[in-house]
C-alpha cells in the first residue's frame, strides 16, 4: 500500500500541475452566431399594412403581422393577424442567403429613386458572423434584390392565405371553395410562392370529408406540387 508520505506528495504534485495544464490548454472558441435573414414590409394601403419574416439557414423562421381593423382577403375574409413559426424549402432559403452574401449582406443602397408605382417598402436585412447590413427600397434597379423582394411578398401571400383558410374551415366551410380556387391560380402564376409554408392547413383540408370535394382535390394538388 502507498505510504501516507507518498500520498501527500502525489496530492501536492496534482495541486501544482492542474493550474499549469489550465494555462497551456487552448480556450474553447465561442460558437458562431446563427445567421439571420429578415424582410420587413410596410404599405399603409394594404391589409395587413406591415409584416415581418425572419429566416434561418435551415429554412425555419417566424412570420408576424399586426392585426388590422379593416381590410379583407380575396373573398371578403378579413385578414387575421399572424404570429407563427414557418418552414420554407431548402432551395428557396439558400437563394435568399446567397443574395445576401453576394450583395454585401445588404450593407448597400437598394432604392432606385425612379418614378415607379409604389409597391410597398421592403427592408432586407442580414446579421451573422460574416457581417451585417440592411437596405430599404420600393423598387430596386438591382435585379436580384428586386426579384427577391417580389418573391418574399409572394411568400407572405401564401402565409396569409393559409391563415384565411383556417378561419374559413372553422367558420365558413362553403367559402373555402372560392378561396382555394384563388390560391390555386395564385400558385400557378407566382403570386403565391412556397406553398410548403402552409402544409398544415392543406393537409387538414385534403383529409376533411366535411368540405367540398373540389376543395380536397385542390388541397391535394397543391401539396403534391409543394413536395416537388
């Protein structure tokens, strides 16, 4: 067995060695901040007049709009306030972050100052370990920035349509027919994009025997298209 003297010597050695090891081992590098892409939209002539979409690199994000005292959707359905998590496709998300990367993280001037019709103020912003910035525009001469802004507005159309469908399912099932017709047409011509953001309500409609057969069929078609 180890003598008491040898035990005391070993303890003293460890007491001296541990602080030395702590000084010589490299400190753990802090975790990189999660990059965030965001668009803030405002137009007092629209309803809702303001909304914000925040997006992470994995496609998850959050959408929020303020409640409106007036205004209605396609079929006279008041646009409800939206405050929910969303998920967009990997390809779409990558494109949004790529535009931020190739455009100085939006640390630039976006507005063209051309005399064009007012389309709403769009503020694109990025914050991450590589840099940060934001720019606001009604119309941008930069094709990538302008197209990204338009497509994000179309994503918002999809999210608002999903919220209206939820209201109709609970309070006016016959109204679903016209709203689904509008959404199908809007998805076909690009006015509504990223249908995957409202998969939840479309799956409910596709499986609900209490709604019109046309509504179920359109919901299934949109789900199939959003999966490709």
